[in-house]
């Protein structure tokens, strides 16, 4: 009998003040160490520097707090 379960992944998007690849390198350890975050990326080509985060049990507060610890700001996009 095969057993499997569905993971409820959620994707959130944020406007950030991440400017360049050096900034991405600075936030990487913070986002990678979060248990809730499975994948993330920053669109440096966007003028709003959109951070897209996918994971389980994500909250906007958690992502914003994680970026603040790294020295950056984030504002959730609707």
C-alpha cells in the first residue's frame, strides 16, 4: 500500500530593498536557515526587487522578520 501526504506549500511575494547580488549573498544564510522556507528568489531585474518565498506554514511576519535580521526591509505584495 502506497502512503503519501500532501504538503501545503504557500508562496508569498515581497517588495524589498535588496539591490544587488552582494545583498542576495547577505540574506542567503538567513533565508536558507529558516525551517519554514523551502525555496526563495529575488528578482533583481524588477524595480521593486521582488522576493518570492515558498514554504510550509509561512507567515508574512516571519519573512519580514528574517529579512530584518539580515539588515533588509520587506513589504508584502497583495
